[in-house]
């Protein structure tokens, strides 16, 4: 059997058969992080952002894979992918990976993920536990290994420029100071902006009508003066 035939028999699945999330809180954070990252790089055609997408780092080894809750690959074009096959992406591994914990995640599982991401080229790896409001960060150092970020509150991602703050929950700030919002918050913000535009238009219309009435009253007065033989422009 030829090498080409063997390659044709390799199947890289697009679905790992596992649910995207185990509860509503985990799902909300996955969507918020993925959506916030996508919005952050919306104008850059060469930054690929995905959520819960299977990543295959090695050609011919479909069992070697991971499905980060969110990933960012810099220098890779936007567009549809059934999975992220690294050898088809110029050999570029996802640069930044996010995982959102659920009660079902076990320490041994997360330790395995840490080793996987470190071994296959991820530059920054963040793990958020929304139940306990804890955030862990690992950034690859000059030696080529992950270095644990000692304090995550106030930490700025070297590659993404986003800032993390921890209070009652995680808050992620874009480089311009605006924060990542949930879908509901985005809708509320949009509605408030639309209301503000409506109020400004109504205020402008009232001012226009008031000015029009004043102009009409002035013209009426000028007409009365002219009817009485008085030149209003000479008064």
C-alpha cells in the first residue's frame, strides 16, 4: 500500500463528540471570550479566532488533538474551518488559548492540557474558573517553556494587548479600555445608543420647531409694522 493511500485513509474529525459546555455559566464565558476576541480583531483579515474548534497539530496523527474553548492564531486568515489542521496553516499553532472550567474538569485533565499546549507551540494559555472566580495564566518564556503568571489581576497579554481584572468576576479590557461584553450587554448597549440618538433627534426637532415659530412670529410682526407704514428695517 502506498504512502498516498495511507494518507487518504487518515480521518480528521470535525466533531469530538463532546458538548461545548457543561453549564450555562461556562457557556456564557466561552461565548463572551470568543466574541470579544473576534470583535477585537474584526478589522484584521489575518487573525483567526475560533471557539471549541478541533486543532490537529500533527499531520497523520488524528488522535493528537485538542479543542480549546477559544483560540487565537495570529497571521492566519479569517474564514470557515471544520478543524484547525496546523500543517495546512503554514505550520502556525494557535498563539493564545483559553479554557473555561466547569465542575466536570479534573486536575489531571487540566495538567494534561497544559502539557499539550506547551508541547505544541501555544504562546499564552489562560484558564478561567467562573465558579470560584480564579484565573491562571501561562506565558512561554525565552527558554521555550510556560512560565506561570504570578498575579493575573492587572496582567496584560503580551500578544493580544488585553488586560485581565478580577473582582466579583473576571473583567477583560481591550487595549482601548473598553471591556468584553456579554451578548445581552451588547444588545442593551446598542439599544441605549439608539435611544440616545432618538433623544438627540427629538431634541433637535424641538429646537427646529421653536426656531421656526420664532421666525414666523418675527415675520408676522414685521408685516404688521409695514402695514402701519413703518419700515421694520429702520427701527
